[in-house]
């Protein structure tokens, strides 16, 4: 089961990257209920093994593209996020003091905290894209405007998967132009 989960995570992440290419200047947030992946109710059956499979798949794709990752904690840590210290420094994030554990933070955040290089906890992020595995509600950590991206598979394990990319806000009115067609002589 763990290899299938890893492969599913890699598949949906690659599909998200087709819709929204990410690089070193971008942040991808992941919210994960390992309980839901295992077919249980969110918050009831956290699994370090499932978390390990998800982290392995997420890191493998990340290494190929270079973007930064953030893993959302559960509500017991106010939805704080686990990131590498490099991510904190790159995005000027605010560090908070807590150690995610399975019963306060969740199995995924706890596993990421123990296995990411120089992991820290931050209060909030404004991510460029996100993957929500198990309906953990990551919207608070996405930049406006979030646009749904539909994966070809709707579940990882037994958990429902939703994804989003973001785009800049469109401002203006009827006269606004959103695509620059010509640099010189543009009216």
C-alpha cells in the first residue's frame, strides 16, 4: 500500500505542476490526513508509515523541480506549518515554537518535522499551489486567487484529493487589459 500511496502522490503532484509550473521561487502547501488515506475518519488513526510514503513521493517530485514545501499541522497547533529553515529564510516566514507530534500536529506534520532538513514550524504561508489529501482545508495557506485543479485520480489511498493553483488578482474594469500583446506602441 505504501508504494501505491507514494506513486499516487507523485502522480497528482506532477499533474499540478503541469497546470502551475513551480520553481525555487514558489511554495507548495500540503495538507494531509493519514487517517483518511487509511480509510478512517480524520484525526482518529494517524499513521507514520502512510506519512513516510507521502513525504517520500512529495520530496522526490520536489527534488526534480526545486520548489519549496510546507506541511500543514492539524488544528491543535492552529494549522501551523512544517518547513525547512531554508524555506523560512527564503520567504521571510515567522517561526513559532512547538514540536508537532501525532496527537498535536498530526502524523504527517510530525513525520515531516522529524525528516525534513533543519525543520521548523511557521505560523502561516501564502503558497502558490496546494494539495489537500483528506479534506484538511488548506485554503487559508494559499495566495488569492485560488483556482481548482482536477487530478486524474480523485483519491490517494481512501482520502479525497483536491488541488489548487493560484494566480494574481485581475484588477480593473471593462477597459482593463490582462495580456500584453505588444511592448512598443501599446495603447
